[in-house]
C-alpha cells in the first residue's frame, strides 16, 4: 500500500511501547506517511512493527535522536518517569522535540516532567486516548491533549493519524484529568451493567434482548455496547490514580471508592454474569 505524503510539520515520529495500543498506532502513523520508528522492551515485537511499515529502533536513545515527535505508550507512571528522568534515554532527543505521554498516569507527574524537561529543550505534553483497542485498530480513538495551543497545533496532524477526534483540554496535565474523568465514569457504568444484567437474568429476562433494548434507552453506555469483549485489566490502576487525585484535592468520591473495590474483585473476569455468581 502506498503511503500518504506528509506535506509539512512533524515528519519523523517515534513510539515507545508496542503493546496493545501502541502497535496499531504505529501502523496508522506509517500508513499516513510519517517516518515511524518504534521500540519496546520486548524485542519479539520487532517483526510485527516492521510488517506495519515502521522501523525498529535498537533503543529509546536511538529512537529519540531521530524523531521530531515521540509518543510514549507504556503502562505505568514509573516507566514514564524513567524514560524522561534527567539521565533518561528520551532526554537525548533534539531540542524542540515534542514528547507526548499517551500513558494513563497522574497529571502531577506530567506537569513535573514537562517542567524538568524544559532545560533540555523538550516540549512535554499529555495526549491520553479513549475508546479502547477496537478504536485503536480502526484509527478512531479519541485523543485528549494537554499543552500550549502552539504545541498542540503542531502535534495534531500526528494525533489525527490514529484518532477520529482530538480535543485540546487545556494546559499540560489536563489530558490526564480528562482521562481520569472518563475512567471514573467508565468503570461505574461497567459495574452497574454487571449488576443490572445479573438481576435481569435471575428474574428470567432474555439478557441479550434486554441489553440491546437498554442501548436505545436512557441508560445507554459504552461498556454495555461492548459487553463480552473487554476485561477489567486496567480498572484497578485507573481507579488508583483517581483515588490519589481525589485525596490530593481533598475531595470525597464515595461511589468511586466502592467501584474500585468491586473492580478489584472482578478484575480476572470478562463481562460475564458469572462474575456475580449467577
């Protein structure tokens, strides 16, 4: 397939992390004409990256040196901090490089790293993604992005390669706030879906017929639409960030606390009624 041309702006994009979300993002960037490089701690992912039309970088350092923009798609706060620490590999990027943190982490971490990286000439923003793996595959993610209007404008063509919607949420760190709000509501809906369908099954309703009907009712929600295709693998981590943010702000979120405990109990399971012992 012939790659699209990138007419101007950021041409070389590096992606650190070739996991469930990073890999399809890499493919979309390559197909849209960006000179795309990727790296991951798991070297076995190199072949998949190359098949998508991207180059495999031997290390984050080498990736950083060749990139105009770098997308960080790793799992945890600690990993992001290690990449952008004073002696971290991404500090070797060229001055003026935009570093976008797609990982879901605490907004304070992003703000601290953005300030610390100014001395190296790096422009750190957060650009969290929503809608899950299927949207990543189809290139229809929602990207929240936090940073200055000028930097966000420069980065947006990169984000549009894999996102059907891009929303500038404000200053650095606000994309993490937006993602936290999304996750808080997401997991609350999922818990409510579990309980409602378990109750309906107990009283003899055709659960699938009811589920389809509820999707055209006032309680329609994303997890109900995707019922049976997702897990709660990241629920505990997402809700831990929400809890830390709430504690730091002195705000009580009682429902979020209850949902966190329920999500922890249901984490190993898919969206099945058996999770409630029915």
